[in-house]
C-alpha cells in the first residue's frame, strides 16, 4: 500500500486504461487494454464507442476517467466516453465543444479534468480548452489566452491540484517545447518558454505523488528522451536513452499517481511495447508488448 504524501495528488488513479488508436493497417479502432496497479497490461477488450485515433484521456471524479475527441476517419469528433472506477468504457456521449484531434487531457484540482488545444480543419490549431466536472460533464469551449494553438500535445498533474501541458506542433511555429501550467481552478496559463527538444506525439503522466514527466515524441526523428517536471512545474532538460524511440505513444499513472506506464506508439511501424516508470521518474527498459500494436490512442487512470 502506498502512503500518499500531504503535498501529493488526491487518492485514486490506482490502475490505467489505454483505448482507441490507429493500427498498422490504417484502421481506426475502439479496443481497450486495462493495466493493473503493478503495470501488467491485459489483452484487447472489444471496443465501445466510436472508433477513432488522436483522442485524449483524463482522470476525473477521483477514480474515473474520460476520453474526448479524435479523428473518426470522416471528421474530427467531439464525442466523449466515460470510464467507470472498474475500467468499463461507456457508450458515446454527444459532442460538446469543438470536435478536434491531438488535444491534451489531464486531471486537475481534486477531481476535475481539462482538455486543451488540438486540431480542427476549419480553425486549424486552436488555443481552446474544455473543463470537465467531477461528474464527467464537459463544458463549452473557452479560449486559452496567450497559449500557442497546437496539436500532438499532452498533459499531466503535478504538485497539489495543478497540471502542466507541454510540447506539440503547429504549422506556424513547427515543433514546440513551450509549456502551460494549469491552476487548481482549471485556468491554463500563457506559454512558458520551452525546455527540452521541441516535439509532438510525446507521452506524459504523474509519478512520485506530485511530479510529472514527458517522454518520447517526434522532432526530426523518433525520440527516446524524457523531461522530468518537479512539484513546482519546472521542466528539466532532456535525458536520453529510455527505451524504444517512438512517437504517438501514451502514458498513465498507476498506484495513486506514484508510478506510471508508457505504452504503444509508432517507431516507424507500430509497436505494443511498454515501459514502467518508478516513483523516482526512472523509465525502465522495454517490456514485451501485449495487445494490438497501434498509435495515436488515449490513456487515463481509474480505480
């Protein structure tokens, strides 16, 4: 049993789920894979909800999750799917807010979540956010003042009730290393000057109870770097050599935000390898994959 430090995230997030994505044949899928609290990935579970890729997940309500948005092959969608505290994905909830792909999702506060940024063809790279209530209701769009619109970005909790969103890609600015802090009210800050290699398709999650990391991604090549984030939201410089270089991978925390797992992605083809992250932010060597190899999926905590 983990003892949760006084300055850490609230309890919950003991297990994880990876869902949706695109497979090697180019198909959008709706399958999911549960992950136990010690990081064991289960076999594929038949999908629920609209098959799509470039979706995002986030933890809300303390012990539940939500997936929002993505590309279903015909359009960017704004549908969402709630995840129960035992990892069951619900059917689609109708769109609220701008349908888009490549957005970041993260929990914040005690039991809330936020989705921010993403790509929508008519507006392209939007600097918008949607807050999620403690019961999983998504609010309408709000503008992120001073934030660079982008896709291929990601976010994670850090500190107490706060979160960080970082990296991504936009046509105007290319590969980005900027970050945005999210306060305990869900307000997303203006850009903070970047640290580390500008990239898109990275993965992020919390570890150690009150810290976060960003890992992998694509810049001019597939990367195996990581950047740790301390409990004040400061991003550290690149650390290299942490498993198979890849992009469009995802991560989620385990064990009440003490440890984490990174899984799936694109290292040229598709992969289903995973890497565990310990409570000091050290990423392990590759673990042989379980489930359908795919990229551009979503992940969230539950339980």
